[in-house]
């Protein structure tokens, strides 16, 4: 059986553009990972994010309010589009 140049190119492309064997995908982005990363960039410590729950009473259509539990502190994080988060340390 004779192979055509097109099939050889297809085989080479499949090898070059396939993901490496054993490659791991990035972990899913969760509210707690996003919020903890954001408050860290703003100078707050969050050693390990334990969970995040949305505060539906305080949230508005253009302003989401979350309670972020970290291993070292608990924060109320208010997020609005195109603005830095407002962070309050909770007792």
C-alpha cells in the first residue's frame, strides 16, 4: 500500500498538535479561587481558600457580594465591573 503525501502531512500534524501524554488540565476556576487570587493582589492574606458563598441579600445586579473563608481570616468581598474589589475583614 502506497501512502500519499497528504496522509503523511496529516500524521505529522496530528503528532505535533496533540497534547503531550500525561498532560494535566488546569483546575476549574471556582469562586473561591478567583476571589482569593483577587484579594491577594490587593494585599490581603488568604493562605488557603476554604470556601466562598454568595451573599444574596447584599448583592445587586451590578455588584456581587461574597463571603470568602480562608484558613487565616474571613472576608466580605464586593465585586463590581471594572473596579477593584471592596474587601472587609469579618470577625
